[in-house]
């Protein structure tokens, strides 16, 4: 897991890496004022960033904080300027991401390439279908105020067990300490997603290698564990609670539960999984119905489809592919198929 030759910093600061970081960071954001600014003279701006990094005079810019409603939750999100910060974060992650990924266990998900919602769902389904005896009960828990509770010194210590390059550790410390106080990494900061995942990685390994838990799944701080008996899970929960408190300074939310897996079904990553079938989560299903009904009204009125609505139709198509949804598709998506196809032919395919 460690980098023995300490060349990571050189790779991060190389002009080739900074140019690639700019290309990746600006994807889908070509209309941003700051992107246009860097594009007007990329050598000038990227060389300036390179000097900031090499001389260690780079400092994280001020965050733009805003609230966003996600379902029933309202989250405080933070945004950094495109230049120099987002390009800088991309430059760092392009180099260290493969090393971080090697630290993760197989059943860690979220913000990891090829390990999103549906990979997590399929792994949980596989466990439930192939080891019915070992999945009779499910423990569900997540962390209270996870991102705001991440301890800076503990996070730095975890990074120091992975990396030995002092220059790389300097930039990681700079980003971690850009949040005032001793705790918290901002949601929305590009490096924060990996920091959020890496913070619980020692716990992942403890669960698998010390506690020998067979069926364990973590989507950021949302954790599901299966076992044959509820007694096993109650004891494991007590051990987890102690580990979180002593090792990570985290608190488990009070709504943790242990329940019979197959009677209730497992509500996870947008779906509710049973032994022989999987349903769309009720809240997701309600949102789907409401949006499709509204779009269908536009179709019936002869109003044109928007790009956002076309994306919404296709997004829900993707969600429904992973569950038992024939009736939903026939009732809500089938009437929109020609409407969506016409938009694609007239507005996207022609331009492409």
C-alpha cells in the first residue's frame, strides 16, 4: 500500500498531470467562466498552479456553502472554485486513486470507479440468494453526522499509514485543515469523497479480518451486515459501537436495527430486496411516478420535451432495470417511449 520511492509528488506536479487534471475537471463544465479563463491560456494558469504546489504556497480557497434537499434530508454542501482548487484536487487524485482503491475491501462502495449503487445492490442480492442460512438477520446502521464528525488527526494518521511522501502529505493536510476546527470534511469537496471512504477503511479491515464477518457491505457510512442469528448481531453491534467511539470518535445513529432479513426485506441503495424479488424503494417509486405523470401531461398537451426531462426518463429506465418493475414500466414509461425517442433523434442525434 505504501509508495517506496517517494515519486508521487513529482507525478502530481508534472505538467502532463496538471493538463490532464484540467481536462478531467472541466468535463461537462465548458461554459463555466473559470474554465473559459483557464482555456484562454492553459500554459499560463497551469504553470502558476505548478509553482504554487512546488513552492508549497498553495492554499485552499474559501468555500461557497449552500444547502441542498436530498429526499427528506437537507445537507450542507461546499463548493470550491474551479481554479486552482478543483484542478489541484484532480491532479492529486489522478495519482493516488489507484493506491487508495487497493486499500479498500471488496464490499466498500460509493465514489469508487465501478463500485456504485448497482454493484452494491447486486452483491447484497447475491449474498441473500446464495447463503439464506447465513443471512437470516440483518443489522442496519449508519453514522450520526458522518462528514462533520471526521476527526482531522485520525484522518491524517490513516493517510500516513498509506503514504510516506512528505510533500504529498502536505497537500492532503492542507485540504483536510481547510475546514476550521478539529473535525469535519466538507461534502462536495472532490477529495472529501475519498477521505470519507478511507476514514472507515481500518474499520472495514477490522470487521473482515479480526471479527471475521462474512456478509458486510458499506456504502460510505451506510452499513448492512447479515448473520445467522440476531444474538450474533447484537454482540457485534456492541463491539462496533466501542470501536467507533475509541478508534474513530464516531457515534452511531439511534435508528440502528436488527431484523429478520427475508420477512421485511432489505432497504438499501434505493431498492428493497427480498429473497426472490426486488422492489424500487417506496420514496424513489413515488418520485418516479410523479415525474413521469407530469411529463406525460406535457406529451398529451403537445408540449416539447426538455433535455432535463429526457435525462430523467432515461435515468429511471436504468433504475428499473435492476428490480421487478414490469408493471411500472408498462404504465409509466411505455407511453413516453416514442416521445423520448423523437426528442433524441431531433435534438441529440442530429447534433452528434
